[in-house]
C-alpha cells in the first residue's frame, strides 16, 4: 500500500533524511520503521492501561471483601 504525505516542513524532511542516513537506510525504510514503532508503542500502552485497570479492580474487590493484600 502506498501512503503519501504532503506539505511537510523542509526542516522535518532534512531531519528525517539525516536520521535515515545515520541508520544506513532509505527515507522510505526509516519512515516505515518509525510508523510501525509508533503503532507498537501504542499497543503496548493500551495493554499496560488495561492491566492497570484489572489490577485496580482486583484490589477494590479484595478491599470490599476484606481479603488481605
């Protein structure tokens, strides 16, 4: 699939090019990697949030039912 991004600030484009060059990859490969990393991070944060909610529910249940923590 092809995605086009228009009207990107020249400074941002230069920075992307520099970062890609540092890694020894193309601009395309760099942007693909960063996009996938962003999506992966979001998924991890969602899982973390869900786990924290579950832990808090368990703590509340234990308090309500006088179960020692």
